[in-house]
């Protein structure tokens, strides 16, 4: 799988990454008071993750691809702690990188080859453990819609919380949570 590391340091063709990062932070910020910590998954080059470095709650950062881990460390140095690891290997507990009782901000590409039943299971498990997931999307593609439908069938609430239109493709932010939890 090829990763984009130089093309504007983002995965979109025309990026309004400042607007998108700020909007992701704004949407996630409405949940800061409900969680003691956050886990940012899929940091990439840090274009969006940088907004969460000094958030009102402490965030742990996770990125699978070693080139992005190195770039993130280079850009943000000691200010951040980044784990070079896979989302599927993160525990479902309240440890530093655990997915339970946390605000999960995800810039993972949950479409195409990344989408799997394993993703549905891991998202559902995190949600069942009291977490809320803020998920980015460049376009709600068929496989992402399938992910959301499967999570809805399990009883979770999915809403499009914001869209940044000055991005090609447009960037949307979804909030995934248990019904009745913080809004």
C-alpha cells in the first residue's frame, strides 16, 4: 500500500487542512468534558493531529506507517508521545493507548481495502466500552456507509457533524457514539 508523505502532507488533492483540522478539533472539543483522555488514531503527517497536541484533555497519538511516525516526531518533537502501531492492536482498556472510556479521534481511512469486519468489531468494542469516535472522511464511500450501517444495526448513533466543502474531495466529520451519551 502506498502512502502519501510529500504531496501537501495530506491525502487530498486540494486541501483546506487548516479549516479541516480546526473543524475536527471543534467537533471533538464538544466532548472534552465527558472524557479524561483522548486517543488520536491515524496521525499521518500531523496536519490534523497538531490541533490536539495542547487539547484540554491529554491525547495519545497512534500511527501505523513508520514514515509518518518519523515525520510526526520530526515536526512535533518531545511535545507528543506517538505510538507506532496498528489500531487493531490497541487494547480495550483504560490504559494510555486503550480505547475504553476515551474520546477517539480517527483519521484512519475507513474505506476501500482498510474496511473490514475487524474494523466494525473494533469500533463497536470501543463504543461499547463508553468511548465516542470522531471519524474523518473525504467522501462517504460505499464501504464507509457499510461500516456506518453495520454500527447502526448494533444500536450506535452515527451523525455527520460537519463538512468542509473547500476540500477536494469534500471532507466530512462523523460522530459515532452510544445513544444517550454526550452530544
